[in-house]
């Protein structure tokens, strides 16, 4: 059993949910989805195509 798995069990047993706030150092560290061409439509189509290929491979 890995240490991280044991640590996860330790936290879960005590009702602790690990979280980390991310504070960007510079404005360029923030993702601005409005800057994505077509509002991210091209990205969504590429992800959908990849999911379809994966599903086809898993079915075969």
C-alpha cells in the first residue's frame, strides 16, 4: 500500500477533505476561457472525437 493511499485513508477516517487554494502569481497563470477560439468549441469537438475513438476501441 502506498503512502499516499494510507494518507488518504487517514484523512477520510477523520472527515478531512484535502484542498489547496491556488493563488496565481501572475495574470498569465489564470486561464481565460473567453480567449479560446470559438469559446472552446474546437476543443470540445476534439475531446468528443477522442472520446468516440476511445469508446470504439474499448468496444472492439
